[in-house]
C-alpha cells in the first residue's frame, strides 16, 4: 500500500495489479494520508527541532483549523488528494462505461471521500445534533456551538470553490443511492453526510431578507432554529435581483460549470 500511494501521488498514475478492493483501500488511504498531513502541520511539533533542552511550548504556535487550510502546504496536500481521487474516478468511470452505465459501489465511496475531504463534517454533525436545542432540557456549550457555526460559515464563504464541489458530490451520492443502491452498510452514512452538506450550504446562503427578520429568543436563552440560520448565513444577493427558486433537485443541486464560478 505505501508504494501504491507513492505511485498515485508522485507519478500521477494508477498502481498496477490492483483489483476493486485494492482501489477501495487506496481511497481511504488517501483520506488517511491527508488527515496525517493536516495534523502534522497543525501541531507545535511540526516547527520544533529535536534537542535535549527543556523548552516552553508557548514559544511555538499551533495552526488552528480553518477553511480553507491556513497554510499553503496544507492546501497543497488537500489538492493533491483531490487529484489522486480524480485519477481513481477516471478508472471507475471506465468500469461504469463498460457496464453500460451501471454504477458500482466504488463510485459511492469516491463521492463520499470528497465529502469527508472537503467539508467540516464534524462541525456539521455538532450543529445538526443541536437542531432541537431550543426544546432540550440539557445544557450545551455555547462557545463550542458558535465556533462550529463559524467554521461552517468560513467554509461556505472563504472556501466556496471546494464547498460547491462538495455540493456536487453530495448530489451524486443521492443520485447513486436512489438508482444503484445495493444496501451497502455505508449507504446510510453517505446519505447522512450528503444531507448535512446540502443543509449547511443552504442555510449558510440564506437571503438577507430572512436574515433581517426579527426573531424572539426562547426564554431559556438558547438559539432557536431561525437564529441558527442567521448565525451561519451570509450577505447574499438581494431577492429582487434573482428569481425565487421554488425547488431544486437534491441529486443535482449545482451544475458542474458553476463550481469554479465566484458566487458569494
């Protein structure tokens, strides 16, 4: 596997003599390698030169999680991972073509891998888990909640190209499960991740008309669902500049040609 990863990253080609299961392993090896790289550059040890002296950790700064990644080297690792997944996807598309258009399970793994790579999935899960926080009897961490909403807002605004690319793959996940489901154990999680992606992107780009509507806070001081939308929303295009959209196709929420077009 290490040699296959090197071939994929450095030589930009498919490793030889790998079956379908081998390609599945490569998909998650790419995600694992990216996670390792991100962790490495976010910790203080990445800037520390080993020596025998006792030193203070405060002299070195860690790199906080941001969207897009704060350091250029971290963005390069993420882009390289996308390139590797594209190479695997080209091969998978060839298999689909030979099967007369029937998508096999590897396609689902490839789309899901983009969601795990390009979205702040853990923050999405945290905010979604508090969707009914207004009526919840238990307490919650307001600081952590605001921090999670901040990550989602930055993802949609500052990392907008990758966010819209993730939106395309989220739709592709729903397309696959709707048409080619084989009751794979991963399908429920894939639908869950895709739904979170669509939900977060939608509420984060709500119009300024909704943003300005007054809302009363519940007696317990916790944010209601409307306020959560406001906390993650951005200054969008005025409602009179674009026609109102009454519905979208969830399995095709964004055209491919719109992914690299500045929008927000």
